[in-house]
C-alpha cells in the first residue's frame, strides 16, 4: 500500500519511481549491514527514474508530505526524520536532502537556499525566491550567483574553470573565476585531509597517498563572471562579478570531506 501511494505521487509530477531492498553483505568473516535508506536518480532505456532503496531490516517507512504537480516537485519524508525534495529542474530530475524540519515544498526550497543569499532575498515576494533569476540572485542548479562590486587582478583570474560539489558531480564551467581564502586540503580517494592530518599519516606510513593525492580548497570564497555552462542547465551570463554560493543540501552520499571542495 505504501509503495502504491508513493508511486501515485511521483506519477502526478510526471516522474517514475522504483523500489529496491538493500541486503546484508556476508563474507566468511563478517556481516555488513546496508545503510537504512538510499535515494538516487538512475537511468534505464526509458530515461531517468527515482531509485528508492531500503534495508530489509532497518529501512524507515516513507510518506509524502506535499506534492506540487504544476511545479513538478514533491517532499518525501522518512520516519527516521529525513526529508527529501524530489523534482524537475530545467532539463532533468533531482533529489536533494533537506536538513531542516520542513513540511512544504516551498519551505524545502527555502531551506536549501544558502543563509547569506536568504538574508538578501527574504524581502522578495515568495514567488520570486523560487525563480532561477530575480533582483537578488541568478541560480543554476545548486549554485547561486549574487552580484558584487569587486575587482580582481587579471593575472589571477582563472579561465573556463569548473565548479563541482564533489569530484563525482558534473561540473558547471565558468568563463572567468577567482578564488580566495578557504582551507587547503589533501584529497585521497573520497576523503579530504588537512595539512596536519596529511603530514601525520605520511610520517606513519610513507606509502600513504602513493596511488594518488591532489590538493583542493575547502569552502573557499568564489567569484565568477561571464558565461556559466552545464550539461543539464541553460547557460547563464553574469554581467560583472558575482559571489558564488552553493545550496544547503545535505549530501545523501556525504563523506568525511565536510563542506564542498573546489
């Protein structure tokens, strides 16, 4: 019954959904319990489909808190207290984990807005804050661009530089980009280490990072100008410098690399 109700809600926004059971992984020495709940977008011969996978033993029950068919969005709730905004943005479907205790699609969108952006946009009409372009910001996917009065040294401006939440995400490519501040980290696999942590591991094991290590800035201040392109979104043109913010999504596959790496 639960699955058929949830399926009808997804169908009302024009989406398909499938349900799977995550099983225990057994070896001769140990048994690994799967994560309770995993929601993702996968593809088959007919296109994108929401994939909801739960553990047979610990997977929480699910409810739909609100559906907005015209907006092609719904808010999914797990009895473990998690909330997921599922919907369509420009050219593709998405799912975003929402940290705050919201009960409507509009509040979920608000919760995903960076606080610094919300402080500027809170006086706008509610309908305007949900637009991809208004008098305060331009949005492309999970990235918000807010105009600023800044200038930067030409020799330090990067060209055709990618913006990525994680190494696995599709990059948003900025025609011109400038970074400042942030914390230097060493990335090995899917984990980021501070300089102190990296030195400690290297002293303990000289083979640490032997198979690949690269440096990134964690939570830098980023500014962009010109065209920003992405495969799943319409190209935006930033006339003048804009401060770049990432949305407040709680990554469903969040690793120990806290914050976004750039």
